[in-house]
């Protein structure tokens, strides 16, 4: 497993961060809106967004009209790697279960 995948899984281990990812799937959002939608305080949201940025799951931009505002959006690359890892895991388990079924049923 790669270090990037480890960071993605660690970031997604927290329910609040998963909720942020769910919200960002709809559209990019400012940090304040994410805090309101999740019911978290601004400092707590800031910590979660920092973890998501460090994992590479989100990126932030500043709109031209206000450099104080940060708008967060999902980055697809970490999820692509996660989906590939999950697909490989599913393939391995499917093979294992088919072999177990054949063994139980007495098939060669």
C-alpha cells in the first residue's frame, strides 16, 4: 500500500471529514459553509480541512473578490487510487471465496 493511500484512508477514518467529502461531492464550498453544514466550530472545521488538504483529498482556492475566503473542492486523484486498491481487494477476495466454495463442495 502506498503512503498516499495510507494518508487517504487515515483522513477518511474520521466521520466529520467523511461528511465534508460528501458535501464537497455536490460542489466546492467555503470553509464557513462547511462548518455550518456539519455543525462544527470554525476551529474544528479548520483542523479537519487541514487534514484533508494534507492527505491531498481537497484543495483550496481564494476567490478573486475576497482573498480571506477559502473555497474547498475535492481532488480526484486520491479517490482514483483508493478505488483501484478496493477493486484489487475485491478481486482477491472473490478468488478466495470461489476457491473456498469449490473446496467445500468437493470440486477440484
